[in-house]
């Protein structure tokens, strides 16, 4: 655990390879396949420019299947989460995402990756940092992404820009803005952070333009691995020209306070308590 905590402090993320066993990965994938077959309307693709992604969220998904229960407080991962966020940290969001194969051509400007089609960089929840000063890692919340397929340079992957605790504390902050969590304290560097000094803009294969950010790490790891990161780190899904699917489970954690903060909560929930009360009453879901 010490090495994961050190890496998290220095970079804002850590990777726990093979956190899940092969049997656990198979259990989750089989459970999702069964739910997809039983509830096809719940698994219709959402609208994403140029590529297809299919997903479902808790609590509804967890009322239909128990296949994801074991990931909420997994013994390979949750103790690290709790060490970072402190005792009392709670599960606050879960979703399953399947990115389908995509055979679109890469843009002429390849952004250092000949197969990359798109990267939509963001700090989760508009960079809200309410509550981050409650722990030594300046983390208002944590997201854990479980890889359910092998991920390498030929597949879709998660990409993260490393950022230390000290860097986060020194970044410009504001309570302005009209997006998610209006009036909450947030990092204010969307147009300047990690932008290439000479080629500042990049247009992806689907005609979307944004800042060309540099310094990324593409997280390639075997099925069962857990990618854990501070919600305020810049991150994205790297969409590649590939014939492979990539299945992931995304689990978020935070402290219940400050209650007014919307970080690590879906749009339907005003507090962690409200989300928790909507979960199924099964062992290991709400608490360990």
C-alpha cells in the first residue's frame, strides 16, 4: 500500500494491477451480459459523436444485478481509498461503460498517437475541490476505474495527466462559473493547464476542438487492474481506431461532508446520504 500512496501523492493517481482475479472479472462481465440480455432497452447506446459507448449507472443497475457488489469495497482497493480520504469515506457513484470498436480514421494531426481519434480532457465535476483540504492528498473524491479487458496501445484506454498534491494546492481557484456545482470552489485553469506551448489547439476525428494538453500517461494494464485517481486530475478516455471493445466499471468515493458539494455524485443526488439510501440493502453495498 505504501508504494501506491506515495505514487498517488506525487502524481494524483495509482494503478493496482490485477486487483481483481480472472474469476472476478468473468463474474462481472457475465452478470452484465445477462442484464443486457434481460433489459435491452436499458443498454441502448448513448449519443457520443463518432463512436459508440453503452453504459448504465447505479443505483438502478445494482437493483437489477448483484454482479458489481464485490467491486464497491474490494479488499485490494478500498483500503487504499480509505487511507487517502480518511475513515468514513463512502461509495457515492457507480457506472458500467462499454466502448465499442471504432474504425474511423485518425486526424491528420495525430497528437503523438497514430491511432488516437479523440481525447476530451477534463477535471471531474468541473474541478470542484470542496472538502479536499480534509486529507493530506488534497482529494475531494476518488474515482476507481476497473479494467474488465486487457488494455494496451491498440485499444481504448484511460489517460491521466500526473499532478502532485503541492501542485494542486497552488493552482488558481474560483467560485465563479455556471456549470456543475455552481458557486463551489473549483480549480480555474481550463484554457491554460498543460497546454502545448506552440500547438495550443487540437481537433479530433469527430470535429471537436479543444486545448492540446501534454504530459499525459496512457494507462495500459491487464484485465482486472484498478486505475485510482484524484477526481481533480485531468483525465480522459483515449478513443482509438480499434476493433476491440473496452469494458470498465467506474466507482467513486468521497466523505459525506461538505454536504452541499456535488463532487462524486450523479446529477440526481443532492447528498451522499440520498444516494446511499437508494442503493439495494445487500451486504457489502452500502457499507463493508
